[in-house]
């Protein structure tokens, strides 16, 4: 089957989903570039699966339109959309061998000679030697690859993956992340990957949409989201951020704030909030951007750095780095990651220290937000 209009971006315009009085997905505009590896990232219940199911045609949107390229597919049933889905439960057919599992989509369309295409798919997912096995004779990661091959043999324009690695243990998940990325690069079609795992999204995706409560809070390349989060949720959900409550002293090209007696500086273009003198601002800095010296060595800090004083409350040695918790007049419980190169033996709990960092690494957020939004809670940590 050739389709001259094949491809094109996936475009969602004003897509929403309500169940009774509950809104699972608020009206959403999103463009997913053709051929990209795109991740929808967010905590459980934020509306990722619902969004994916609306793209697949498995869920009818309450409002809005789904476009594939220029084509409005909103009213098409799932089987008429050039889209396939891989679920977390691989849903393989236990009584069919791997070849026949992969061939399933072709057989259903009445295609008799499937060998060449099945062999190509087996090679793509590197399972050639397992062709005659049954699913239960494969590991979880191998079954996952069968599920991907079974979807890709239909030559979809878009592959949807809903937490496809959720059932795998951590090490296997890491391997499969690289494997899926390789497969996507090789076939070149759009992958839309749903996950609650921020590391997974950042490892694989060209672009990540961070969802929270049925809305996309921020969309961008992984590094851009990480370095310049625009909401407290994004700052806390992607990695760890120190957020310091501060008052704006001067709002020019550089914004100057005061926090616990310290004056801190940040570039105005890294502030997602409006800044005006006397107003509040949450000042953010990632733990690995901070350097720490003993208070006796404060004079060694280069001019122009942001500086706050504090006392080490806790430290944990984790091999590549040591992670410190520092209580400061600017903020309690600041996280500092120091690379394990030369360790200063004075830097132990109780020590007076000065934290310093490049003002250019600082970001500014609207202080009206919940400062703890997106912080991983103990009960979600398993
Ligand atoms: N059929 C349904 N009826 C009522 N509520 C639903 C239904 N499906 C999903 N929801 C609710 O919508 C919200 C989003 O669900 P979902 O998209 O599955 O989240 P995620 O995939 O991000 O974990 C959740 O609060 C969920 O309970
Ligand atoms: Mg889900």
C-alpha cells in the first residue's frame, strides 16, 4: 500500500476529554513532528494514556481534532488510522510462535506470503534465532521487542507506546531504552512514548511534553526542559531543583534578588515569571551546578558568583559524587552534588560552608506556585 500523503506531523488541536464532571485532559494543542521520538511524561493519572488513546482512536475526544499531516482523522475508527499501539502488557498470542505473532497484522489483512516481511522485522528487533519459540519461552525484554515488531510490520505512520517498559526491571529497561531508540532511528517513523519515568523520557526522546493534571506544562528538548524549567512542577519532576524564595531588588537585564541576606543574580531571560522590584520570585538552581567551600575559604570564590552561606546538615557518599544537604538562611535543605575528585575532609555535617554558582545557571519561577509541586513523594517512590 502506498500513500502519497503518507507522513506528516501529528497535530492535536483543542483536544480534550471529560468523564462526567471530571476533566482528564484539558483542551490541548500539540504538534508532534514527523519522524520524531516524542515523549509524554507525567505522574500517574495526569492524562497520558487518555491522550494516546485519542490519537489511536480508542477514545473519542470530548472536543478537538486529531490531524495526521493534513488529514483529519478524528472520526476514523482505530483500524483505519495509520497508527499502531504497543501496550505495557505486550498482549502477545501465547499459542502462536514469534513469527506468527509478528505476522498477525498481515494475515488479518489476508496477505499470504509474509516470510520476507517477518524476517525483516525479526532482524530489526534482533530476534531471528527465536522465530519458532512461543512467547513464554522469551524474556520480558524479548517479548517487548516482539510486540514492537508486530506493530511495525503494519508500517504505521505513527507508533504509540504506552509505558512499554514498565514491566521490566531497571537494567533491562535501560537496555530496551537504547534498543527502542535504535529501532526508531532505523525505521524513521514517529514514536509517541508515554512514561512516568523522567530519566526514560530524557534518554530517548527528541522532545518531551511534561503533563500535569491533564495539561502540558512545558514542551521542549530534554536539555532545555532540564536547564530552563518554567514551572515548579517541571523543576521538581525532572531531576532535583533547589527553589529559594526571594524578593526582587532590581529587575533589569540581570534580575537581582535577595534571599536570607544574600544577593543573587539571574538572567532576566531565564525568568518565566514577571519580575518587578519588591515582588516575590522563586529562584532555582540545580544541585550539580553548585560548588561548595569551607567557610574559611570564602575568599577563594571568584567575583561575580552567586553565594549563600550555610551549614552542612547531612552528607551521603555515593561513589561518583557526594550529596550534601545544607541549611542556609536563604533556604533549608538545599541539595548540593559535589563530584568526587578531591574531597575536602572538613566538609562534614556541622561544617560552616559557602555555596556558590554561576548566575547564568540560575532560573526564576513564579512564586505564586506550589514550591513542592512535582516533588517525588515517598509513597510514589517504588
Ligand atoms: N473511562 C474512564 N472513566 C473515568 N475516569 C477515567 C477513565 N479513564 C481514565 N480516567 C481518569 O482520567 C485520568 C487520566 O487517566 P490516564 O490518562 O489513564 O492517566 P495516565 O495514563 O497519565 O496515568 C485519571 O484520573 C483516570 O482515573
Ligand atoms: Mg497510563
